[in-house]
C-alpha cells in the first residue's frame, strides 16, 4: 500500500511544480500581470488555504482516528485546482479558485507523512525520506515536462500540462479509493466531546508543546526565506538573469534530480546524527546558497546554487522531530501543524518578495532570503547547543560530576 502513498506524493510534486514553479510566470506573461505583488499572491493565496487546511484536517484526522478519507480529500483538491486554472483568464478569479482548492489539497502532504510514519514507526526517517524522494521525482517530471510544453507557447503549453496532470490525479484518486487500506488510530479526544471541540483541543495541546513550537518557528523563518526567492524564481531567472524557459526547466529538473539522488542517504543521516543537528547544518548550507545567488549575475551559477539538494535534508529532519514530539494519537495534528507552518511561511515569503520587487527590483530578493535564513540558522544552532547543555546537566551528579 505504500506504493499508492508514494505515487500520490509523486503526483503532488508534479502538481506543485506547475502551481509554484510555472503558474507565476503564466500569470506574469500570458495574463499580462504587471504588479509583482499579485504574482507573489499566486503562490501566497493557496498557501494561506493550505495553512488552514493542514491544521483543520490534521486535527480532524486525530479526532476521527482515520487517514484514508483525508488523503482522498487532498487528491481531489489537486484535481479541482489543476482542472480549474485554465478556465480563468482573470487574476482575481484565478486567485479565488486557488484559495478554495487549497482548502482541500492542503491536507494531502501531512496525511501522507502521517501514514508512512505510522506504517514504519521504527524507521520514521527512512519512510519520510522515500516519501519525499517520490515527491522529488514528481518535481523532476513536472520541471522537464512542463518546460518542454511551455517552449512551444506559454499559455497553450501550460494549460495542456495542467489538464494532463489533473487527469493523472483523478485516475490515482480512484485507485486510492478502491485499494488503499485505511490506517485506524484511537481517537485523540474523548467520545463525549463533539468533533469541533475535539479538533480545537487537539490543536491547542499541540501548539502548547514547546519543542514542537520551536521547530515550527525555525521552519517558518527558513521556508519564508526560501519562498521570498522561490515564489519569484521563474520570473527572477527569466527577467533578471535573462535565461530561457528551457534553461529554467533544466535548473528545476537538475535540482529535483540531485534531491532524488541524495534522498536515500537522508534517512540514515538523520537517524545517525539526529534531526536537530542535521537541521542546523542544512540551514547553514542555505546561507551559502542565498549569499551566492545574491552575488551572482550568471544564470548558470544561480542554477548551480539553486540545485543544492537541501530541501530533503531539512524537510525530513523537521518532520522527524515533529513526529517525535507528538504522540501516535496526535501524529496527524502534529505533522499538520508543521505543514501549516510551511504554508504560513509560503504566504509571507511571496508577499514580502512581491513588495520588495515592486519597490527595489528583483535583485533585492535573494538578499532578503539570506536575512531570513540567518535567523533560522541562529535558532537551529541555539536549540542544538541548549540540548547539549541540558544533556550534560542531566548526566552530572549533585556535585557536578557525571553519574557513574
């Protein structure tokens, strides 16, 4: 059954490549949008819906103790999103449709992660790594296939790519509905409480978890910094660095390919060194990436830096920590809160990037990403140092010597 889960992750990666990688360029060049803030909103508005969906559906999953239903809701949300985008030629209507569809597909990522961590409780890191590797394969296919279609004519090619992806998702939704075994858990709330009260109680207890909250704050700054650049990467790459759409597709494809190649090593890496240490190291490498992109004027150099396979390292580490910090009954909500943080950062990042690009030009974008990443890295290394100090104190006896 994990084959169906990984196939869903692959199709999600393919869909997100079209939504986040090419849709801003489509809105900018085919629909003629001149304001960068609106272009950024193309990524930010569905991210806001994903933030709401991840929290609500994740909490409802914990309260009901079910998973399959929420996976189906997420898949159908992507079908509606991709099939509907070509219909709208008005920016406002397209943004409205994106927000509505994201209220459904926002539950897919945390539900898939919950399913694999519960299926493989003794090897969570490996299960998450292979799930994200499947998603990276989808990114690769979407990058290469999407760029080939866009080479002919941006508007027609993009609409064709959306309809093809929607058809694949619909077929897979039917397969999941027929073949996937549901993963039942004990409900997280007492039976005498209503479902809404149960969801609120579940989410409140998760947000009061200081370790989970610390990871979420770190991820917020890191992902917001990423999406300041990622929300405009296609526009930055084509308009600022004067690259072709073919080069853009190759940059996205190589980045995905390297992520796929590294992913099998990520699980053992996180298991050996721990999620906090790998997360701290990953944030440091992001600093190197954005500093290089800020200083570079070459599309090849920028593409090389962008291709650094850091996403899997950070995502698996953060998801592993969120799974560790939440109980089995609250796993859906815990990973939903983390995914909601990703989504909230995805709202903030493109909007900040859009305001900056309108007032200071596209060149300011990687520098701002660098500042956000510096904050995330400082939180990561401070948390790691505090953990080491607490461990040393716990091992010390009443007179300051280590316990024998």
